[in-house]
C-alpha cells in the first residue's frame, strides 16, 4: 500500500470559522479527485484496474487529503522491485514509463514467475512524485482562494 498526503496548515483563529473549514474541505475534496484522476490515468489501459480511494481530514493540527491504492501490482510498478522474478513474452512493451502520468497500449504479458528467477529489474514509475510536480505549484493558491471564499461568505461579501 502507498499513500499520498497533501497538507494545508490553517491559522488557529481562522480554523474556528465553520464556513472557512467547509470551503477548504470542499477544495481539498476537489484536489483529491484531481489526484485520483491522475493516478487512474497511469493505469487506464491495464486489464486489472487498481481502485484508488481518497479521504479528506480536517483537525486542529492539519487539513489533508489522502489518496491511496491497495493494489499489490500497482505498488510494484510504482515503487519498483529489487529483482525481476518474472518471464515475459518477447517482445514486451510496458504500458507505463517512469514519471509519465498516462498509460499506453503495451504488448506482451507475463508467462510465469518464480523465486528462482533473478533478472535485472525495471525502473520504478514513481507516479506520486510526478503528481506532486503537477499539483503542487497551484495548490497553495487554490487553498488560499478557498479560505478567502469561506471568509467572504462568513462576512457577507
């Protein structure tokens, strides 16, 4: 299992305003759906589709959205393995590439796997790092806008 958590810290005096919290929670949910969509893009051509889940949490220490998948194969592709223990058909073309947030039509499949096989491994895809690069630049601004929207709705602007 892997997780990706995006955090937004809120000053204590603003956190008391329920409308600000509601606005921020809504924006965190939107951000979570975008992260979920990006993860789904990485496996949309796979035969076995991993299921991604998301959870938005708001508390006095931090507000966050966490997106995760409990899929063993996705974990192996995402993080890589130290030794390849499978025999693949020839030619084999991977459906994913390191750091690329999409999945393409590949060719070939796994013939069999054995602990006795010790082949050179593939490069880990590291999708989470690519998603962070995509989401992070505008994340702070989007959360500030959500906070401002909540404040404006509270004071009646």
